[in-house]
C-alpha cells in the first residue's frame, strides 16, 4: 500500500509541470536583424483559438476586456526582460519598444498576433560573438529565433556563422566588418 501511495505521488509530481503551462498551442518567434551598428528585434506571439482567449486575459491585467497601451507595454517589458543580447560580456539595452495586441474576439478566434518590436544601438565587431537568448515562458516554453543579417554589412565571401545553441538561444559570430 505504501508503494502505491509513493508511486501515485511521484506520478502526480511528474505531471505537474505539464499543467503549469497549458498554452502549448502558441507559436512564439523572434526575428533579429543584425547590422554592425544596431540590432532590431521583432517578437511575434500567435496563440491558437484554443489558447487565444486565455493569453488575452493574461495580458489584460485589469480584466476590463481591452488591452490598454499601458498593459501592452507592461507585457512587452515582461517579455523583454528575458530577451538578452550580449556582445561578449556587455548586455545591450532594448529601446524604441512598441507592442500591439489584437482585441479579445480576434485572439479567441485564433486570428491574432501579438507583436513586440525593439532595437538597440550596438557597436558589433568580429572579436566577440553576439549572443541572444529569450527566456519568457509564461505562455509557452517553445521559441523559434531567426537571425537576419543586413546584407550591406556582410560581403558574400565573409558571412557570419550562426550557432543554434538551443531553441531559445543563438550565437552569431560576425565576419567582414
């Protein structure tokens, strides 16, 4: 009997993390545009009709049925606190931040996308890889990070190398700057 209780407890604990983040029906993507003097970032979060209403309600902090500019900014800041861009050991600061959230009906129907845009001035060199990581997991653990490279900064014979460390982290080693 004791063994059954222990096994039941272990099974319940093992299943707990799965219930902690029920929004598995959400696509989360980051597009980084890397140039020698700046990095632009666009985050796109697209909930399905299964999760759209819940995601909207999470962002709508005062639960009045609309997402105000303040609530959208608060959500963007929560996400951006986990979006870390470094050039060696120097963490870059995101600025020029904008955020848009569709209305609840659109989100609940699975037809909306949340867009967060930000940029940072950076003096990137070939000496140190540029690393980016995003750790926001309140909606979903899954992210796709796509670097875009400004062609004017990278001659075709000196392309940067891209190392996908994990689903949420990349490293770009610049060349030809």
